[in-house]
């Protein structure tokens, strides 16, 4: 139930796979360690790009979730990530992304910093999702020339076990 798309006219895209990253640098990350053990979302920047490539790819929920009965909503997922001249962003929307709230992940990471395989990310999205219907999430990997001449040749971002955790009001 995910839609894979690209932005900015670029073509490198996410894959839903069980295979590990294959780029010469990203292959050392291995496949994600998750609880489901099946297919997961992979953006293998290193295998897809080269120095000076532009990458801007989205992994978007196809169907919105109803969070009208929740006063607090958290987005939780498992990841395996290593940074190299890129941005990892989560967008949350209730109007099919006509508008959205942007959450920048890994902002404090320096190049070559990594999350660790199977890291749990827990993001409070209550400001957008609590009490709302048609809640959708979009994961965006972006590595473009305005970041560095070495952009588009990063490592990889792997995502699995995506879930919403809601708590009723009061």
C-alpha cells in the first residue's frame, strides 16, 4: 500500500524489496533488521547514483488512516540509514499533500554517521494527525546538487515496520 514517486524531474526511486543494498559503499549496511523479515522499502542512493547525480524520491502511503479517535498519534518505524550529502524527511498530511507538516530526520548527523541497523524511530505527529481522518505519511530521500558536488552518491535508507500508535483523548 505504498506509492513510489520522484520529484524535481529526477528518476532514481525507492524499491520494495527483501534484498540488501548493492552499491559499492552501501552494501556494507546489509538488509534491515526488522520484526517482519520480509519486503521493506529501500533507497539505495549509492547503487542508483554517481557523483553529481540528483536524487529526490518519495515513498507515500496509498491510503489514509483515520485518527479521529486519538488525542495523541505517534509514527513509529524501523530504519537502517547512513548519511552522505542527503536529507531524510517525513511529511504528514490530511489533504493528500496539498499541505503537509515536515519533519527533518537525522539533521544533526555528519557525513558517514549511521542510525544502526534496526533503529526504532518514534515521531510524535499529533500536531497534524490527532483527531483527523485521511492521515498519510511520505518518506522523502533527497540528495541534490545544491547540497554538494558529491550529492546523489550517498549510502542508503531502509524503512520497515511502519505503524501509527494512537492514544485516546484524556
